[in-house]
């Protein structure tokens, strides 16, 4: 049988091994904690730096990069002797160009609201005259009925009683007046 001293020595060597293993794991854990603390500190510093920047900083930076890239492309096109605007238009998809044009037209609002009665009257006149669609058949028919000398008056022409509106034209006039 093994003596007591051998058992004590085996137990103490295994205890020492356990303690060394424990200390090694403790050191690794401590190192990982230190690394995490450093990384966390770096992230906090970076986040604080970003918070101190203006709100629109990212948008401004992207816009500046885009403008710089645009200038470089313009210079390259000039060196090759090409028209940059034409090249840009060729690269733009048709549906995107239409959408961009629609947005531009939508932003341009000709109606600035009420400024004075003269502007209001002009807008109403433009709207009403824009709604009038010319009827060339009735125009030619009236010219044939009245005659060219009466239809295209001069200084010596009497206009009174020379115009004969149709019933449909009179109905349309009545509807327009009632709509106003």
C-alpha cells in the first residue's frame, strides 16, 4: 500500500496543479475583461465624438463626396473631349429621369396664393381660356356663312349682327357661367 506521505504528496501536487490551472484561467478571464473594457471605452469615445458632430454631418459629407466625384468625372470627360451632361443623361434610366422631372414640376407651384385682385383675375382668365378648345369645323362653317369680308373685319366693317352662335355654344356658355 501507499504510504500516507505519498498520498499527501499526490494530493498536494494535484492541488497545486488545480491552483495553477485556476490561476491561468483567471488570468485569461482578466485579460478578456481588460480587452472588453478597452473596446467599450473606444466605442464610447467614438459615439461621443459622433454625438458632438452636427446633425446633418453625414449628409453634408456624402454630398461633398458626391460633388468631388462629379468634378472628377467632368474633368475626365473634358480631357476625352466629351460632353459630360450628355454622358450623364445617357447613364440615367428613363423612368428615373421622368420621375425626377415630375418632382421638379411638382415643386414649381405657379399659384402663389392671393396677392391682389389683378393677379387673381389673370389666373382665372388663364384657367378659363385654357379650358376653351377650338372647334375648327364650326369656325370654317361660320366663315363660309358670313363671308370673308365680314369674317375678317377691317376698319370699315360693321360687326353688329354678323355672329350667329350655335345652340350648343350657347348651352356651353350658360354652363360655364353657372359654374363660376
